[in-house]
């Protein structure tokens, strides 16, 4: 499989050299597209007893992609997060970087740089790139999204079917200034190994299919992640929805298995996550219920995740032998004439067999956001607040203020 993926990337590179020598390079770059986002973030996490974590930063992202020339294009992106008088008495909150003394430092980096080929409804991309799969994705909740190095192949040759394959060698987190191997990213997880050989790369295979059924909109997807001698992940998910009068009812069950394999370089691991999201949309409301059950061990998810419950602080399947329940009520105020304004309240309870270090946890999230229109289109403001309580343990509050401006334009 790996040899085939490398062969594809080699063919893409050599084909691009051939077509560039014979066609117009000027239009390829002049007709390119630019997009970006400017952000101002103020993130604070206050604990009951330990040191506060706080970052205040301005930065964002700038992307450029050339127009396609005989199916070949190039992309590059830059990201930056710059300190705004953060107090070094506070710990860093993964928006900015940290130096050897733990003080806040600004970060500027190459977010993407890749070559892409698109032929026969197949997109082949090689280099540093943002990727979105259930358990390797951008996880875009800080200043800069996660990003990765490797080869991706996504095919849409068949109606309603998407086939995906990835070979990933390196990753970069929210506030990193350089890539690390995916093996090092696993070893850096809490409870991870001291080190894992850098030649242990990640292969991902996925398929998503929208069933040709009119009465119930149905999409099914399956994903497989494997690292030799480290672990495997198998993931299945279905998304079903149906219009009933003025109501849209939906149900999203999923099941995941994660297990160590081979030499088990990151230790023995065997766990699962099963459960569902179910809800109804009506009159601007979106009401969702959640349930998630985790196996004996907590999951290892160093590259983002699609966990059943994902709150501002807590997520399901972080801890082994856990049952979690949640409820979320969201409302879009457009129906009241306040286009762009929305809000939600999200509560969840995480039940475990309590020990000295593992306790039942409760979290309530509040979110309100506004997307401007007209002359201020692209500007958005968001306020998030989470209150997390732990039975007999350390509680916290988490406050996030986000001001963003997005833009894009296409060359001619």
C-alpha cells in the first residue's frame, strides 16, 4: 500500500514538470486564490487552586493557491500568533508558544506547502496540508489549526461515494513552530512512551457513502487508522435525518475500537467508544442529546478527534470505563430578525468508577456569537464560558473571547 502511494506522488511530480514546460505559468499564478483570517483571542482558564492559564494574542492565517494548470496546482499558507501583553505569572494556554522558562512567546510558521494534482475526479496532494478526517483533523479551536505532512488521495469517481487514503509522517499542533513525527506526537500524549521510532508513520483509509434513499437522508462512513507496532483505530458512523412537517429529526450512532498492535511501542491498549447523538431541529432551535460509553482504557487522540461528546473543556473517551450523557440546546435568532446571532447551552455528566485521581465530572458550557453582514461581512465575535466541576477534585472555569475577520479573493 505504501509503495503505491509513493508511486502516485512521484508520478504527480514528474507529470507537473512536463506540463509546466509547455504551458502558461503566468496565468497559473495570477489567477490564484487568496483567503485568510485575522483573529484576536483572549483565553483564560481559572482553577480552584493551581496557576491560571491565560493567553491574549493577535494573529491568524493567510492561504494562497494557484489556479490549476493541466490539473496541477500549488498551495502555501502561513500562520502567526503574537503575544499581547500576556502575564508571565500565568501559564501558557496553547494559543501562544512557551519558551524554556514557560513564558509566553509568539509563534510564526509555515502552515501549508504542497503540490496538488486533480484528474478523473481524484485529488492527489503531497506536502504540508490541513486534513480533516474523524481522528486526524485541524481541530480548529485555537489561533492556528493542526496541520500535517504527507500524501493524501481523495476520489469521487462514483456517485455519492468518497474514497480516501492518507500516508502521514509529521504533525504540528496548535502552538508548535515546527513539525514533529507522528510517532513523537503519540509518545508525547499523557501516559505515552518515552520514544517511538520515527519510521512508524500513519496510514488512513476511509470511505463515505450517501445512500440513494429519499425518505430518510442517510450517510455511512468507515475509517481505519494504523501505525505499525503502535495502534489501530477502526471507526464506523451513520448519519440519518428526516423531515417531518416543520421538524428535522436526526440520529448519529457511531462505534470505535482502538487497540495496540505488534510490538506495542506505546504500551498495551484496548478500548472502544460507542454511543450516539440524536436530536431535532425546529423553529430556529436545535436540541441534541448525547450518550457515550468508553472501554477499559482512555483513547489516545494526538491529532484531533470526532468524539461523541466534545465540550469546551471535557470530551468523552478521555478516561477509561466512562459513561457520559449530555444535552445541548442551540438557537438561531434569524427568525426574530437578528440574522447572524446564535447561542447555545451545553451540559454533560461524565461518570467513572471513582479513584483518588479519577472522579465524576460535570460541565456546563454557554456560547453566544454574532456574524456581521453587509459592509462588515466576514467579521465575527464569539463569547464562550465553561464551568467544570469535579467530585472532590479540582474545578475550573474557562472563558474564551474570539474576534475574527475572514476574507478571500480570486485573481483574474
